[in-house]
C-alpha cells in the first residue's frame, strides 16, 4: 500500500484504502508492463511526436483553447470523429491515435465496479489502463481523463463515484475537476455542440442520438445540457439515476471469459504486440 500511496500521491488515503487486493494486483501487473515497455524500447519512446514534448497542462489554461490545440496535434477533426460508424471503431481510433503519440494503452478486467481506469506517469513512458468490462463510451472517457492526468504529470485513478475528490487538497481538487471538464470539452466541443443542439428538445431519445454521433456516453451529453441550463437539477438527477440503474443491471448480466488469445490482443493492444514481435523476430528477445 505504501508504494501505491507514493505512485498515486494526489489521491486521498480513504480511496486507496478501499482498493481491493485484486485491483492492487492489477496495479502491480501494470507497473510491470510499464517496465517491459521501457525495456522493449531500449529506454527511448518510439513516437517521433511524443505528446509530452509538446503538451504539459496547468489548471489555469483555457480548456477550449487547450482542446482545440490538442485536437490539431492529434490530427483528428470533428468530421473524422463523426465518420466513425460505431463506438467500437471510435474506441479503436482514439486508442491508436493516443498510442501514436507515445502513450501505451492497456486493458484489463478490474473486478471493481467503481474504477474505470488509471494511469501511471513516467517522463518518457506513461501508460493508461482501462477496464475492458465497462461500456465502450466509458472507456473512451477514461482514456482522455487519464491523458489529462498524464499531461498534468501525475498518475491518476478514474473513479465512477468521484465524491472522493473533495477529500483532496485544493490543488488536486482543481486538477481533478479540470480533467473532467477537459475530457467533456475535448470529446464534445461546446461551440459545435451548442450550435448543433440549439433547436433540439431534451428527450432521452435525442440525448442518445447526440451521444452516438460524438461516440460518448449519455451522461456526457446530459452534463452538457445541464451546464447550458437546458435541464434542471431534478431532470439531471432523474436521468442520471435511471441510467446508473440500467448500467448496474447490464454489468450483472454481462458474462466473462471469451477467447483467451483474442482477449490478450485486446488487453495488450496492437502497438505493444507489434513492438514485442518485432524484437522477437529480430532475435533481440526470446519467447521467455
């Protein structure tokens, strides 16, 4: 636990003490993966356009300006985002995009309904780990939430229940709030969203349609409507509670398992596997 507290120094003890032994095992496994990446890359990040050489956050920066610059850097326009035909294509597109800028993204099954992902910071080899058992839209949100933590040069844990943030120091509360706002603004730019939805009534059906267009969760769109005063607190709570109950039922019904080898490919990702196989086939590493 002491090592975890040191790694996630921005998190309160109350959250760290609630982590299950199984999740702590995943944290340790992920640290081992990070060290393997460093070894496979001979200590040099393989990206020719490493994101940390171009972006570092502080929470005084204008979020809309930051998101606009980062979107240009990642070379993914809104038009391309809209062209992704389904949420699986969107998740793969964002994962490939972020990995091309030097951040490896891994997946696992956390066995913890409250945690959707985390990041391990390193000056040259930061990594993001997301829970593959959650919805694809939540995985996308988590990738960008953890990307923001990395750009703040900190490790982070994305907790679905974020009430813990008010146990943080004032500086870290501001960072956590900024990470959430950044993620929402990046995936659904306000200027475009408000222009597109100004004449659309707020119904569950319309929220779903807008969410599918941006490849985000209904909660992200609902929050956008709430921030623009198009839904009040009671309406926000109603939809949020309804969807949380639906999500709980989905997770209980969802089976586990699947093809072991396909799961491994999904968990490790194409970037890591290509790197490992390239080293293996050039006799730089053995299969052991």
